[in-house]
């Protein structure tokens, strides 16, 4: 037994080093950026243009923007989002500084955790041999697990909104696990955040198939709940609270 435990501990230690030290080389040039966006769209992630940093502020004209460089530029982002290669190429070339969001709940969802909890969960998932899909890290302290969607069931009574627990603007209220489904969005790599060198980048790229979110949920929920339990000033909500 001790040998087995020691082996698992050693594996987890190696995974920890890999996760903390690994950052995919994301080309800074326009061609590399465009290729990464097209790879995301090719994996089925619908994209739309988003704001970008203007120094330490947002490129939008909203005074005191609460989510600088993290929101779509159009109010019609849900209908605008697309995987069409030609359209994404036009956006990328005509808006070279723009970030891009991906609308969730169409083809994919995103399970979003605080960075340390997310790293712990990813280690456990990989050590358990569970298939993990694309994973993105945001330098503002979140780890995002991309999965198949469960936001468009045949029975609409089974659909849940995400405003109550995982809308991108509710980070402070819900620091634990957030489930981005229909009506939400996240930044897709490569994206720049305000602050020197701050970005959203892939830990595991979009070449990894999207898994069923329920296969990840137990471990992600446990990691998120334990992290939130160490933060007494916050309330965690892993699931939407109404059906």
C-alpha cells in the first residue's frame, strides 16, 4: 500500500510541476493569433469579437468598465457568434487588437474555477485517467474547463440559466465553481488582459475532444467547495439554483 501511495504522490508531484510550469507557446504575431482562433472555431467554439486592453483600461467607451477587456463589443454577441472560418478571418484581420469571446450553451459549456482549485482538480482528473478536454488559464486567477453543452436539452423544463451563479460579471459573489451555459460567455485564447503580460492562454488546447461535463463535475465541485470553504467571506454556488 505504501508503495502505491508513494507512486501516486510522486505522479501528483510531477503533474503539479507540469501544470505550474507549462504554458503553450502562443505566437504573438497576427498569423499565430489567427491560427489559434481558427483552431478554436474548428473545435466547435463559436466566436465573437471582444474588447481589448487600452493600457490598464478597457477599449470600450464605458467609464469605469467593470470587466475591462473581458466583454463582447456587440450587444448581439449571442447571434453574432460563429464558427465560420471566413468571418473569423475577417474579424481577426480588421480588428487586430480585439480579444474574442466564445458563447457558451450552444455547442459547449465551461466550468470555471479559482486557479488553485482548478489546478488541484486538473491534477486529480489526469491522475484518475478521466478524459479532460481543452483547459484555459486566465492570469486574473481562473482555470476554465471546456466541455460539451448541457444547456440545450430537448425538454426546455430541464434547462437552467447561468445568471445566478456563473455570469462573467459575478466573480466576486461566487468564487467557487461556476457553470457557464446558455446566456454566458468566456474569453477564448489568445486574449490579453489589462496589466503587463496578463493573458488568457491554453493549458490544454482545443485539439482535445470536449468531454461530458458530468464526468468532471464531482472532482471540480469538490475542489471548488473546499477552496470556497477556506474563504469565509464568500458564498459558493456550484449549480444554478432554479430549473
